[in-house]
């Protein structure tokens, strides 16, 4: 009789352990699903707001000088394309030279005008000196609302 009670007790303990383990796993799954659902709402990219094209004057010329193979020159060109997609009335002039001719370009467009700029790219906006890549991106972030 005692053996029967002991066997029944062991069977109960085993089934209760399985029950509680299963319950624990289900709770973990529910928590992870809720976490994934809430996290996916935060990581969805926001669409950039299209700025009002009327806020930019109609005769804007963005001139970008740089040498071929320069990563900052390529990044500035990509940023200018995004800027143009938001403001179609912008005209982009690109002056791309080889690395050996870069010194001549700097002398012609920066140093002769009194700007101490030696790196690529060299950017002007309506013939006003903007600077290099970093100054251009900083100015764009003030104008174009990136998400």
C-alpha cells in the first residue's frame, strides 16, 4: 500500500514538473512575441518628410569639385542627389578631376579666392563657399529633414 502511494506521488510530481516546465516555456514564448512585436514598431524606418520646394529660391546652383576615387566626393554627390530629389529646382554642377590635377583645382577655386581649403570635395552654393563634405552634410541636415 505504501509503495502504491509512493508510486502515485512520484507520478504526480513528474507530471506537475512537466506541467510547470511547459507553462514556463509558454510564458517565455509569449513574452518574446510581445517583445518582438513592440520592437518591430520602433525599428520601422520613418519616411522622410518632403520639404516645401517653394522655400528654396529658383536659381540655385550647387557646385561640387572633387577628385576621382575620393570617398568623401562620392558621398557628397550622393547627398546632393538626395537634395535634388527634394528640391528639383536645384542645379548641380560636378567638377571631377584626377588626383594629380586636384592641386590645380584647389588653387583655382579655393586658394585664389582666399579659402584655405585643400581637401576633396570643395563645395560652393550659388558661388558662396560651403566647405567640404562635413560642412555640406551639416548644412543639408539643417535644410532637409532626415528622419
